[in-house]
C-alpha cells in the first residue's frame, strides 16, 4: 500500500489472500486430528418426545460420543441459553422460557438440535445419526402472528411473548382525533434466511485445564463469557478465537447451542472436536431475519404536516428467545421510528409471538430497516391519498437544518442533518425530471415503469467504547490490536490506512490483530455499523498517548525542551535540532536504550454520542404485466456518511447492502407448510439475488460531518439495506397503481406480481 492522503480510496490488502484461496476460515484452521461432530435435529416442528434411543448410535463404527440433554444435565449443564428480555408495557417482565442446549422433553421447531454425535469422520457421524430412534407425540404447529393456538411454551399460554410500548398513547390518540387527514397502511416485512457465504462452524480443544474455542463469529468476548457460564468454567480458562469469517450480517453474532455442545464434547473426550454446518442445516438452524407485519397510521394537518405517527407491529420470535430477538423490533425499531420527519407525537406498540419456527434475530440493520420500511411505505401511501408529490411531502416534513441537534420523539439526539439538500441532489443524480418520458416509452412497449423513493436514517449501535493497542516489534512490524471483528468488510485495510495516516508508519508495516480473547482482553465485536467509527476513535486516543509518551524521551535525545517538540509531517522535529526521527526510528532508539515501556501503547476511548447516517435511495423498476417479472432498471443513492476514511470501501458496503435489500424485495421468501416444515431449505427453492438482478448503482457521498466523534464519521455498513427495501417496494407499487393494485407487499416474485395484477387489489399470502 502506497502513502496516501486523508479520505483516499485504497484497494483492500486482504483481497489477494482471500480471492486466491489463502483465507484461513474456521474449517481451515481446525486441528487435523479433531473428531467430527454432527447434530441430530428434530424432523417435526412441535411435539412431545416419547422416544430417544441412542444406544445403536453409540455403538456405531467410529463413534466416540453421543450427547443428549440428559447427558448435559448429568454434567451440570442446566442453565438456559441467554437472550435479552424486555419489559411489557404494563410493567411486567416479558416471557423468558428455558432454552436448553439440546431439546428437553419437547421439540419446538424443525431443525432444533436433539443430540450431538462425535465420530472419527463426518460420514460416520452422519451414519450414526441415522441409527437414532426418535419419536414424538405430535402437536399442532403454531405459525401465525396472533394469540391462540397450541402453546409453544407454558410461560406464554396464548403464545404472546411480549406486549411492549413506547411513546405517549393518549396524546397520539388525541392528535388523530383532531387530524385533518389520516392515512393508514398495513405492510408485511417478509422473513429471510441470512445465507452467509461461509456457514457457521467451530472447533473446541480442551487440554485438561483450558478450553480453546474457535468459531466464525462477530466477536469473541460475549461467547467467552457464555461458554464459561453455561459450562461452569472460570472465564480465565476459556480462550476464544475467530479466524477469517465469510460474512456475518448479524446472524453470526449470537451464541448457538451447537457451540456449547461441541465444547462439552471436547471436555469429555479430551480431544479436539470440530463442526461445520451444511447449507440445508444452516437454513434450518441459523437465526432468520425480519418476519413482521406492521400497521402504520399518519395524522396530518390541513397543510400536510405530520402531527402524529402511530405503529402497531406483530413480529415473530420463533420457538425461543434468541440473543436479541425481543430487542430488535422494540428498542432498535424505535430508534428511528419517525425517521427524518419533525413529529414529536408518536406511539409504538409491539407484540412478539412464539411460533414453531427457527428463532429470528439480527439481520443487516436489525430493527432500523424494518422501521424505515414501514415509515417510507406509509409516506408514499400518504402522498397518493393526499394528492401531493411524494418528494414534496417529505420535504415539507423534514427536520430543518437549524433544528439540530434534534431530540426525536423516542429520545435519540440527531446531531446534524441536511435532508432537503441530500434529497435534491438525489433527484438530480437520478434524473427524476426524465422519469415521465421513460415511463411513457415503456408504456408504448406494454411495460409498466415505477419510481420509488426512500429517505432513511439509521443510528450506529453497540458498545460506544473500544480499545486499540499499538506494539512496535523487533522486526520493524507494527501490530495494531483491535476489539472489532472483520466479517469481510475490509478492516485490515482501513485500520492500517487510518493508523498510517495518523502516524506516518507505512501501512505495509502495520499488521492488524483481531479475534483473540487472550491477546485482546475486551472488545465490542462487529455489528450495528460501529466498527470503523469506534475503532478509529480508540486508535486516535492511542496515537495521542503514544506521541505524548515519546515526546520527553525524544526531547532528551535531541537536546531540546519537550514543549518545543512537535510531531509534524510524519516526523518529530524541533527548532534547534537537525534530528527528525519517524515513529519507527524513535521506537528503534527506545529499543536500543532498553525503553520497552515505549514499545507498547494502549488506550480505550468512548464515543460522546451516536452518529446517524442518512440518505436518499431512488429506484426505478420495469414490470412486465404479462409475466409479472420485475426488473430494477435504475438505482441511485446519495448518502451522508459524514467524512469517509476510505470512500472505495464505503461504496462497496453500500453496494452489498443495497443488493441484500433487493434480494429480500424481489427474490427471497421463507415458506413453511402447515406442519412447520421448511419448504425453502435449499437454493433450488430459496432464491438469492444474482448479478443479473441488480443494476449498476449510482452512488454519491455528500458528507455532513458528524459532531459525535472526532473524525466526523457516520457508520455505513447497514445503510444500503435500510434504504433499499422501501425504495424498490415503492417503485413496484408505483408501477402497479394504475392497474388498480393498492397493496403490493414483498417479495415481488413474478407469480406474486402477476397475481396482484389479476386481482387488482391485494397481494396473495
């Protein structure tokens, strides 16, 4: 990597390694002598276990161990897997049923782990699983988001896990009662399967006194604590590492039952044990995303200003509380409830339901895409019903630049924003003025063209504090220890680039070290678009401490007063001295003088506030009414990410996020049958977006520097998804409106769109 200036696009240094097959993922680094684990999973969605005979499996060739819940409990592993539990709006605690590592007495979703088989080879483990005698007294599968049905848990007899609220319900009701106009819309946010390129996997190695656990995840420290808690170990006896990770997207942030079972197997056998999920297994067992239905109501005065906003959401938790399942559609949804609009009277009511499906948890954006999707669909519907241009309705209700810092109705403090300016630029970049001509040209060919707009805002999430440690090595290399975890975003590049920019240390001398709980004692991991903002803030603090530590030492070496010494243009210099040492040279001097205290520097820093990325997405789609085929023809994004460290990587994050949103809008759809069997359990049935499904994306960065951190940055990792779903959905609705379609819900597959056009009313279920 060559020397560069601030905010310069630098290609990713890790790409050569990753793209030429030299990546080191968890399945690449597992010990060669490790035994192989396989999970026997429930073939039914809901039932009382009447038989679980493991004797033949235990006697099978190559098998070393078969574990059931009884075996775990006999070893003292009885704790429930943890998940965030919210408070109901009446002040009571939401449901928190026990979640065992392996099924206990009852199975609650297809794919729930029932037994772990450990054998010499994967084939032997699979063969032994076929010998397990398993039977259940089947119960009806609960699949809908409504009260009633066969109870999934005794703690929630009507399957309502929580009833949560935020805002002023009475004031909102009063505002609606006196509103000049009221607009109501129900929208469904369809369930997706995350399908990271690399499935989940792990290995455990117990040496008799200490556990080494490696997994593909989004941070090692939370799992370190959970392994210690669940297995009854002292935290210091647990060492967690994460090598390269092939995509996380929130799904890999959670602790999963397989991890605890594999770790316990290694403890019992005294040998390393490895597990890697197969693709269909992942589709059955990985946490899903979205899966909610919301009714949004907007109240307007006679001048089309929003006076109140009310949302009622019903969402799917799956069979158990997942890591953050209860948190996402409550706290995180509420963070951006009213988006970029100046409305202070709001009410959000959220009901979460248990169903006989796999758990639902974080997926790219976690709560913010869901909230913005509801709001921006409702704003488009309001524009239609009020007879006002959708662009102008948004402008009329934007928070004005002179209102910042602005405290939202749900308590978020937006630091800066120039929404009207961003929207105007997006209109120009998208050639919105030429849309009418493009629509007319398509109509002449028998095609329907629609334009959709979404103006989003999101908040970065996660631990606002992070640490960075810089270590000068004897071979001239500089190690930078970070508390985040790359899942493919380019951290190795951007962290080295930033440290190099601040210190003059050549970037190719900097080695980024991550994902090791022994080397890095604490970290916030990756999620919520926090990584570069929090980590760079910590790096700045460490650089400041490092320069302060070197100053008196170098002043003495240079024969000048410490107050006269400056670090400028990548060197230390002072009037009266001809010496201009770089940091690398200063470190070598210190090493020669035995000043080891100057060779390692570490600081922790905390963000003073959250930043709020925002921007406008404009999509144009073309619909063939004869087939229902939807094609995204044009896509424009103007984002305010504040100051960018590496614009190239930021644009790549936007591209990936947009395509994930397009995937949900156009292709991806999880389907269960009435018995809770997953019908979309392979890529033959579950459609991921492909290159042909996405147009070239016109991306523009228009920074309004944040005041919430020293770099003026705003996170960018999830923004593409937050804005893209509503932009595409609004475009499809716009295309279909003239044909009488008043309810267009994702996913817009050809059959669903064709059915909408035939009905001219509502989308099929």
